[in-house]
C-alpha cells in the first residue's frame, strides 16, 4: 500500500507530535503522516523520563538548551493546566557535598542569572527549613520553577490533539529505508513532500540513510530509577553535577503523585532499547555498541572509562543508595523498594573525537530534516523547540 502526504514524520515521541501540531498550525491544509514503530506513542524516552519540568539553570547562554528550557518550562506548565494534567510545583534544591563544589554552584548561579531563570541562594539553615531531609555544605541553590508532571499524561494529551488536528498516526509502522524517492516501512511505502526524522534512539541510523549524521552516532545510556517505599521528600534534591558530562548525577525527585525516587543512572547500555533482560536485543547493534564502547574505554580523549566504571556500579541498589546518602544522609537501603521502568538516553557521540555532544543538534536539506541528540531537557523544551525547528524547516523548503 502507498501512502502520500505533504509531510512525513518518523517517531511518535514528544518531538514528533509537537512538530506535527506546529506544522498543522502553520499550514492548516497540509496533510501529515506520522509513523511510529510501537503500538502507541510515547513508549520510549518521552514516556519513560523523570517528568521534571526543568527550569534552565545548567546550560551555557549560547546553547539551544538554554534558549528553550525557560520558555519550555512556562509553556509546559500552561499546557498541563489547559489539559487538566496534575503538576507538582515542588521546586528543586541543588546541594553541595564539600568546599570544592561551591565554585561550580556559583557558576550554576551565574548561568541561571544569564538565562533569566529565578534561583535563590540558601544557607544550611534555610535548606533545613525548606527540606529537613536535605544536607548541604554551607550553601545550596533553590529553583522555585522546577516542577513535576507525569510524562505519559502529556503524551496522551498531545496524541488527542494530533487526532483532532487530523494528523494521521500509523502505529506498528517502522521505518526500513529511504529508496531515494519514498520511505519504505514495514507497512508499505510513504511518499511525501518533506520527511522529518524525530526517531529518538534511532534518529542517527535513519539520518544516515538520507546522507546525514555522517560524523556522529548514538550511544545509549540507561537511566534506572529506585523507588522509595513511601514519600520521603517535598522537593527535588540534586547534587552539583560534573559539567563535563550531560548527566546530572544521582538525585532525588518527587514525581507528580508525590512518590520519591532516586536516579536516573547513566549506565552505558549494550543495545539501544536494553530496558530489561534481553528485551529488544539486536545482535548487530550490540556488536557495534560493544566495539565503540571498548574503543572509548581504551582511548584517552574522553573520560568514558571513569564514567562507565562509576555508572556500572549503580546496578547495585546498595551502591545507589550510598550515593544518594550524600544528599539525604538519613535515607537507608531499607527505605527503597524496587526499580521503576528505565529510560534510555539517545546520547550522540562525535565519531572523530569520541566526545559526548552537549547540545541539541539537527541537520537537513530541502527534502528531509533530522533531529539528533534530543536528550534531556528535551521533554521540557519540546513546545518552543519544535516551533524553532519548524522555522529552520521553513528556511530549507522555500
Ligand atoms: C532517563 C531519562 C530521563 C529524562 N528526564 C527528563 C526530564 O525529567 N525532563 C526533561 O525535560 N527531559 C528528560 N529526558 C529527556 C526527554 O525524555 C527527551 O529529550 C525527549 O523525550 C525526546 O523526545 P523524542 O521525541 O526525540 O524521542 P522519543 O520519545 O524516544 O521518541 C522517538 C520515537 O521514535 C520511534 N522510532 C524509533 N525508530 C523508529 C523507526 N525505525 N520507525 C518508526 N518509529 C521509530 C520510537 O519508537 C519513539 O517512539 C529524559 C530522558 C531519559 C532517557
């Protein structure tokens, strides 16, 4: 069967859906097919993330992340309010473990100011008053605009809007290849005026079949969450991160229902959708990722070895809780019950330098457009980021 439309979007995550809705808003009469390989939207990162509406503290001023997080935070709060999605306005503390971390805390404060994001500097007593469980060394930062919502609720609301906007959603339809004219899928051919690739963990391989993403490849990092038996804290508690990596370190989050969890980890995965056991195992993929991980491990230009060794230890619940005790000293191993559903980061790595890409990236031409490295805080940024991406697409197709 052959389908045809003005736009074809590959991937039913938050970016695929928000892009489709934005295109419909701009070009009311356009036809859009969206293909998704799973039987529903939001089965990967967009439905498996921490659900934190980030404020925009961490990112350097000239980055796409800084440009869209503050705005995305405001717009996602409004979206949730408009669609009756519960929000927990819990705020977030960034605490320090020692003297050495204070300078990074100050840098984060400066970045927040530059990004026009409200933060307050708190002393130890003020931290205790705000969150008696948290511990800091001398000072901490508090972000009042960081919140939580259930990512699945957001995806369900977006899917409803897509249906109402007559965007045709083809689930159980996987991209196979681009033959130079049409996109070939497991459910037949799709002909379209313009193709947009928002395929998350597979965005790089799909981009390659259009001649893009020649200098980078996704390396998957697994985010595990350990749930507390009962609510422990009122506000998110994060450590000062190592700014050389795009990950934020072991932290406590309060989800929309008020549950407490620690994580997510950033454990190197052996294949792209390695959620549990041998789920979604692909031999060729495991071989390629195993080989690339081994060469990163040996090479000295990027400290993958240290990251991998630190993260792999977090498969142990005991070790993870021990790490978390640096933020909440009174938490105990017995307070935590079980692992929750994992999420996997579609982290892009530059092939030449082996460096982890820190910002969102995109490539495209007059026929196709590819969103790469849509890592955290991509969920928070999705609404304004998709508008920006549509501006970029507009420039390519005129
Ligand atoms: C552990 C974790 C925690 C995170 N926490 C946060 C957070 O708290 N706040 C925040 O703002 N961001 C967070 N993020 C980041 C956020 O989840 C992502 O930036 C965002 O979901 C990316 O959306 P996406 O649409 O690009 O990708 P995805 O949601 O992965 O969507 C891609 C879709 O493409 C489909 N697809 C792939 N291959 C094919 C194919 N061949 N054919 C058809 N379809 C295909 C997939 O099935 C998938 O549905 C987190 C991410 C992870 C992994």
